[in-house]
């Protein structure tokens, strides 16, 4: 028997039917199944044979590289490339009767699911959500019916499993029409629990969720977890705008004066930076208590609070001749800025749905754009008065 044949026999690959490849603890295999390799955006530990093709198997224990990748993604480092290749994966030793769990191809979502499945034999069907997590992708339309149907067909799932059920995360429900999936593929959609950690108990209970598993919460820790990446991703645009304000602040009725950059430019840049930080940090922090339901409306209140503070400061510092024209410009710009910034969190909160996001954007974005243009024009006019 040659070396390859010995390896195949040792690792349980002599029968390449629909059975799962297995390895005896006594085997010291160095072939395909036992070697660890980084492919498809995730480290695999071999494969599972199916009637269609070998399916890569992934582990349930996250390594240091996975944890480091999570930290980097939180801070926007390689965030848009932190993804796994869409398709079918195996956890444990799944068979034709094993459950099919649906996930997004954002690696953090994928890692949370697989790390919650030690001792569970299951298939994981990863959708192409463009590197966006389940909740955001469902709100923005990339975790949706068409993509789920496409992945079921592309994986040839009916040839791999004997049942006709896929388990979709509850947070993905806004993007998936269960009746359409069943009509087009024959697969029934069962909505799983909100948290990946509850999946094993959900499966053990016969795919029955308790009320606690269905409850969607967005506590302070989860709200603040999305702050770092928003700070990093928005920083470039904010810094460029601040630089533009510094340059334009030198304009005046007598021409251009560098001295005005310090007198007027720095305060303007500071106000813009304050609006950015306030909307990005205090928006999620105070989200449950800000009036209104739409994220754009909640963000507006933060800007209005800044306007009130700015007005009080101006009256204190220059009670005789306050610069009301400049204050009026910022009274328009600050709420528009914080409203837009907080609206970036749509799809990542319990306050929105796919239809709600679209409706809010249709109404809010034009208002924000008009306010921004009006505020900038008024700010420029104030330079010459």
C-alpha cells in the first residue's frame, strides 16, 4: 500500500461515499484531513466528503489570529476584507441529517457561530453579505432571500442533506422572506435564536426557542462595540472637512488673512470634530433615551444640545456683540451632522428594519443635504460680515 493510500485508510477515507471523514485519536495523519491550512478566509481542519464535493471543515476553537483579527476589525483595520468565502462549511462530523445553519460571510459573525458549536455536528451555509454582519446586512438588504436561494442552489444542498430545513438567525429575518425561499427551493426557513451562543440549546430543544432566545437586546456594551470602527471610518472625511474649514476661514471682506485661521478656523474645526465625536460616541451611548424612533431624529437632538451649549457660550464670552450669523450657521450644521452620523447605525440597532431604513433615508438624507448646503453658505457669508 502506498503512502497516500495509508493516509486515506488511517483517516477513514477509504469509503468516500456520503459519510463524514473521521480520524482515530491514535492516527498520526499528515494528509489532507489533518493538516491545518488557511483558505477561503478561514483556517480549515480537513474536509467532509459529500455526494457533491468535499466540504471544508472548520474548528470551534478560535486561535490568536482569529482574536487579533476581531480586534483589528473593531478598529476598522482591514474591516472590509474581514470575510470568509461564501459557501458551505462543516463543523464536527455532519451527516445528511445534520442541521444547516445560515451565516454571513463577515468573519466575526462566522467565528461567533462556529465557536458556539463545540460538540455539535452541523453544516454552515455562508451567504455573500459583502463582509457585513447578519444584523446590518439584513437591514441593508445583502442578507436576503435571493442570496439565500442562490447559495442553496450553488451548494447543491438538496444533494447533501436529506431534510429540507435551513436555520436562519433571527436577526436576519428582516431580509429573508421564508415563503419565497420555500417556494423557490423547497427548503423551509426556521428562525433561530438571536444569540449564537443559544444555538446548541435551540437544536437540543428540537429547534424550539424560548422567549429569552427571541428577545433582542442592544445593551451598552453592544452599542459601544460599534463605536471604534465608526470613528476610524469617518475620521478621514472629517479631517479633510476640518482642513477645508481652516483654509476657508481666512477669507474676509479685506481679502485673505492667516490670522483669521486661528481666530475663526480653529473654533469651526473644533465644532465639526465635536459633532463627529458626539454623534459617534454619545449617539450609541444615549440611544435608548434620545427622543424619537428614527436614528436621524435621535441624532438631531445631540446636535441641538450642542447648539444650545454654543449659544450659551457665545452669550457668556461676548454678551454685547455675539456673532449670531455664525451661530445660525452652526445651528443648522450641527444637527444635520449629528443626524447623519447617527443614521450610520441603521441596521445595527433594535430600532430599524429594512423597510424602515429605506423610508428613513428617503426622508432624512435630502433634509440633511439641504441643511448642510444652507449651513455652509451661511458660514461663508459670515466670514464677510
